[in-house]
C-alpha cells in the first residue's frame, strides 16, 4: 500500500463527495441534539482544501489552532504558500487560537517559571523557556495570522501539542492572557491513529454513535502517518452529526471545560 494517496486521487475523491452531498446541503438543524465544537489542529495539511470546502458546503464554523508545522509540500503551514488558505478561513468566520509556533512538546518544569520544550523532529533539540520566551512562542502563530488576516476572529485560547501541558506552562500561559483548551474524551476523532487498525469506516461509525452535546472534537488538516486520509470521510461525519440534530459553533472565548 502506498504511504499516502496521491493528491490527485484525494482531490478526485473530494470532488465525488462534493457531488454526492450537494443534493443534501443542509437546511440548518435546530440544534435538537445540542452543540458541538469542532477544533482543527494544523497537522500536515494534505487534506486542508477538501476539508475546508466541506465545511463551507455544510455551513459550519470551527476553531482552528495554528502552528508552523512542516507541510506535505515541503514548506511550513504558516509560510507564504498558505496565506490565501488562512485568509479564506478567516473570511468564512472560523475562529483561531495558538497551537505554539514550533509545535514542540512541553516535557517538564525544570525550575520555577520555566518549561522544558522538546522537539520530536531530528536535529532540533530542546530549549528551556522562561515566561517571556513561552509567551513569545504562543503569540507568534497568532501574529503571523494577523499579518495576513487582520480581521480574523482570535480567541484567548491555546492548545499544547499533543494536549500535554505542565503546571508551569499553564501558569505562564495564563500570565500571557491565554487559557488552555483541550478536547473531550469522546471528541478525539482518531485521525492520528494507524489506519490499518482504525480504518475510516470504524472511526466514522464510532464518532456518529458516541458524540454527545457539548463535545470538543479534535482533528487535523491531514496527518502524514495515516495511510487512509481521514479527510475522505469528513463530510460524511459532519452530515451524519447534522442529521442527528447537532449544530456546530466556534469555541467561546472562555473555552469549554
């Protein structure tokens, strides 16, 4: 099996999904089942255009957590090649938060008011950040967005890579004016999992059956390691949840516990 579907095949599948769902474009539900908060972390970006198009067709808005990660084209997700993409999402009314600039991992608290920040990518190493350094790491992706989309809806929320925080990181971020936002246990959609063990069909069935009112859902714009792109079932997921009576909203500024 190839490491991932060729981009041409992915776009063809997305076009087919668009044709299928066009006839079923939603008369917006009355939220009889409640409200869901879809959040999208940056990831590899391979399925970004298809996912964004599906959100527009289904008339939903999400909260997008930004980091400057390596992308599927060999660039970076907050580089110049992505400016039009992020500008379009801002114009559509999606909300934004910080996912850190470098997408390293918070590993430890080596001393008061310090955090150990560690890369999982070869050759990048680790750093110890103090309060100002950590604030700069959190603010930089948001500042990058503001430079291309000044009117973007910004929330005082951040999400740690992998959702892994430390006590010092939470305190330092609070001092920067930011509150950490995770996701709900049932909101993990599984797009980071091995597709041989967790195929799209199983992930779709699980999400449709167990999602409840108030869930904070987590996914990415594409995950490099996943051979069966989750983006291929994204619109089926949204359509199914809307059919159950769920509405979608961006996160409130206070976040969702």
